[in-house]
C-alpha cells in the first residue's frame, strides 16, 4: 500500500474514483482545527498524491463523502451535512460552490455517457435520483422502494444508465439491477453475511455482469464479487497496526479491484489486486542458422503489461513486444523476456539456446581484455574452404584507444610461403583510423602454385599495437573489418584459384579495458632503463657481491625467470 496522508487523526470515511491519465480522486472527511468534520480532496496523476484540499464549505458538519468524475474531467462530489432542519444532501462539481440537492441521510454520485452525471440519495425506504451535468441539475425521480429503511446502501452506474444497487438490512445483503433511463428494476437477489454490524458499504461495476462490493464487519474488510451471475465473498487481511475504519473500492477497465482504507492510527492506504504478469514468447526463423542469423520474436505474455525487455544473449536488447533480431557472430545465445506491469515483474528464458553457426568463409578478430599501456599482438584469423592465392585485409579502428605500430605476417603460414608481393599501410586519423594489408604468394615466373591450404581460424596476420593510457576501466573499442580502404580502395577479400575474389563474412572484435595499468618490464633489464645490455650483468654482480643497490624491479633482474636473484641471472 502507498501512504497518501499520515499522522492526520480523525480521518473518516473515504471514497475514490479514477479519472483521466491514471489520475486518482480521493474524497474523505477529517476534522477542521476547531473539531468540526469537513470534506477534503486528494488527487494524483500516475504517482503520488497532492496535499489535501478543503472541499466542503465548513459551515455545517459534513460526512459521508462520495466522488465520481464526469467525462469532461470535472470532479463530481456529494456528502451529507447536518443542518438545523435535518440531514441534507450537498452536491459539488469541480471548483463550483457546493449546492443543496435534497433532504436525505445518505447519497451517491456517478458518471454517465455524454458528460451527464447522476445523484442518488435515500429518504426513508425510497431511493431517489437526479440527472445532472456541469451546469444544471434535473428533476427528482424515485428509482426503487426497498420496503425497509436500509442500514447501508450503495449504487454503481454504467455509462448506458444500467445501475447496480447493494443494500444491507441487518446482515442481509440485497442486490438490485435496474435501468435509469426506464426508471425500472430488472433483477434482485440477496445473501447473508453472518457476523456483527455492517458499515461502510461500497460498490463498483464495469459491466452488467460484473461488480464488486466491500464493507467492514467485525473489524475486517469483506468483499463480494458478482461475475457471470455468480456471487462470491471473501475477507481481506488489513494493516495490523490499525483497525480499518472506512473503505472505498473500484474496478478499472481490466476488472482489477482498487481499494483505499483508512485505519484507527490515522493512516490511509491504497491497494490493488492486479495479478502478476506472465512472460510467454515464441521465436522463429526463416534462414539456416548461419551467421548472420535472423530470428523473429513475439510476446504472448498474459496480464497487464507496461514494459517489455528482451535480452538476446549477445549484449543486445529490445523493448518492443515483437520484432526481429540478427546475430552477427557464431555461438549459443539464451533469449529471455522480462515483462513489467502493475502486478509485478516476470522473466522467462527460452529453454533451448539459439545456435548460430559460422559461415564457410570468414575473417575474425577474437574479443580480448587488456590494460592501459599494454603492448598487444592481435591475430587476424581466417577460415576458408578454398586454397588461397592471396588475400586483402582492411580494418577500421579508433586511434584514441589503439596506437597501431605494425601489420605483421611473421610466424604465419603466409610467411612460410615467402609471398612475392606484400604491402601494408596504416592511416591514423583519431577515431576514423584504418589500415590494410595485401598479400600475393606467386606473382613472378616461374609460377609454382603456392597457396595457403583451406583451414579454420589460422592466423593471416597480426596487428601489433599498444593500448593508450587513461581510458576508464570497462571502456572498450572495436576492430572492424572494412572495404574501400585507401586509394585506390582496397576491399577485404580472399583471392582463390582462377583469379576470383571471395568476400568473407566479417566477425569483428572488441578490445576491453579490463584492468588498471600494470608495472611493465623487460626481462633481464636489471637497471630498468628499458634495454638489455652488459650494464645489466655488471649491475647484478655489483648487487650480489659488493653491496650495490638492488634493482627497482626484481622481476626484470630475474633474467632466467627462476624466481631467485643469483649469479645465474648475470651469466644468462
């Protein structure tokens, strides 16, 4: 429950109605500073309630507040004032002054279609009503004679003039359905509610076949619901720190029950019985599952849902109820849907992952984690089903993250074939930097047919770079395969037999700054001057045998990497 007012002793009966844009109107009686009961209004739009506003004139004691909202948005309210001539029915529309509507001990208001409202009140055993709008009040009419003086009664009206009435005679609940336009009653029923005295009866409806009523009995909230001709009753456990003293209940367009309850400790609380939404969805595809792989997602979730959040397992999300998503890289991806509504949050994960397979021919960067200042040798991996006579590689990168130093084929199959043509260029331009490499194995006679055999994830070349310092932990940049690099433009291709060019599928890579900068050293650099030479051996001998200064970096001085500093490091 959401607090509306607290620490306001003497808060009495409360009534509420939902208006436009989820606005809630709460009308209740509370004492003025002098102790006389008056009517107050609290309103909200979507979230939170404003300060109470005095709604009655304050001239006479006012009780039994009731509220509705006309189609034009005007607040329609009624209450009973204890006057020298007896109890009188007071009516107020929005900011207009309160007016006398008739004599009676209790009253109700409701909104009809066309900006029309209706006021009900009881006088003895008679239930009377008047039609009204924002500027006028109609003539008085009698809807029904109970043949007894009701202890409690309430009405709820549909826009077409259908009216539901509930009334207590002792502990017997009488229900009546009628037609205001015809001034007639169409059905009646009754049931017993065993227990003590009944108080604060309320009712609301959304159709001819569904209404909900609530009342207080034996310090408990009781609820009666009629749906599809069946009456059901229940008790609701309320705030244990205070005894419920008044209650208001309503149904929204989805059949959800909303309830406001005041307690003996001066608190006012609000609740609803919106059910938890249930996340349900389906996935489908029309392709073969090879990257890039497109799936179609659609929610069949049940309940009141305000927000959707899809997680496709590859770092991508969506807030749509349905749509499509494309997986760019091979792998297994678990798809989940989270739905959020007034009733809570539910998450469902697809029990079987989406499996994306690699195409026959692709180039790939692995995702790597680095730290600022680290030198990196990042392989470009190639997979192909045909022997390669050569290849071209174009890459775009961000030089504000990466300081590219070399494009190398050292240690690769390509290097072993001694290519007869190789060229590379690096074009540094901040975040728009790019590079290319072109390799042909056999260009000059005698032609010996040198090719790179078909393979999976073998190294085509390496990009040798260092990561710039100063980037925050968790930031990242991307190495992206690209076409039209340089002039004339170089495209990323495999050159296969027959002089044909085959464009591979691109799998880009992420460079993640995952650690704080570390202490770097060159093994054997005992003097820590960023070079290894005879001075390092002399430095170690001086340290070991004549009391010289120790190395500022023992790891660097441990030339043979055996974890111990001794003469072996100077000899090594």
